[in-house]
């Protein structure tokens, strides 16, 4: 019953533009409730969240006003042949995937094709004709490591779109690049995909 109602909820967005928000284990995930609320201000948008377990350390999942899927959901939903496979249902459901924040760990995993949790399985199964936006967020020292630029370039070579990080005083006290883009910048970028200018 639970499985069926979950699946139903992934089939009931009507004609809305479906935004899947991915959250990874950066402190910037604390902005998740705000980001979801701002996206929901657009009546033509529906939102679901897919979160890593580490991301849930930084925000209260009960404060996210939409369904947030975890690794536990992925494994509980499938018990036998013909059961829905959550990461495939989510990639079918979504018109756009925005990963905000994208931490260094998941950046590295996506760059090399690793898919060991729900979020990275959605990415691995993603239809590259649909937009995938990513918002890196990490400590400045991590950002400055030469592997970061290589991995960001790999993601761009797959057709994914970077919403660049910003320079700021980070939560750890360091100052410099690595802060996640502002929520308003992320919302404005997503908006471009469902509010196309009239021709
Ligand atoms: C307090 C704290 C803050 C962290 N902030 C960040 C961050 O902003 N960016 C980042 O790349 N990693 C950060 N990390 C490390 C990630 O949480 C860690 O690499 C984790 O394994 C990521 O898992 P995930 O990619 O599956 O979410 C932080 C860890 C802690 C304990």
C-alpha cells in the first residue's frame, strides 16, 4: 500500500514543472527548507527532494514542505520483482534536477560514475537531455584542490550546468571561494527553465 501511494504521488503533478532537489552533506544544506519554499512560490512548479543521509545532519527533514526521499525509502520500496525502483521513478518524474548543495564527496562520485546511494543513482540514470544543475559548496581549501576543477569540468562535459560557488566567510571561519550560490541565484536559474520568454 505504501509503495503504491508513493508511486501515485510521483504521478500526480499534472502539467506542473517538476523540480527534483538533491541535497548532499554540506553545511549549506541548512538552506534546504528555504530553497524549497521559494521554489513552491511558483504555482506552476512541483518539488520533491532526494537527500543523502549526511545531508540530513544539516537540516530538519520535517521542515521541508515536500516529500524528501532517502536511501531508506529506496530500499524499503523494493522487495520483489515488479516493485517500483525509486531512483528510476524519480528520474522519470523530474523535468529538472538541481543539486544544491553539491559537496566535494558527491562531486567526485558523480564525476567518476559512482552510484552508491539514491541521489547518485538518480544522477547515473539521468536523461542527459533534461537539465541537471549543480551548486558546488565546500571549504575553500577543498575548492582550491586541483581535482575540483577537473571534476567540475567532467560534469560540464556531461552537459550539466554549474551554478558557480561564491566567495564568502564560510561557516568553518575560513574566508574565500566555496560558498554555495545564493538561494535567490539558484531560484532565478531554475526559473529560466519553466518561464521561457514568449517568442
Ligand atoms: C560539520 C560538517 C560540515 C561539512 N561541510 C561540508 C561542505 O560544506 N562541503 C563539503 O564538500 N563537505 C562537507 N563536509 C563533509 C561531508 O559531509 C562528507 O564528505 C560526507 O561524507 C558527504 O557525504 P554525502 O556526499 O554522501 O552527502 C562537512 C562535514 C561536517 C562534519
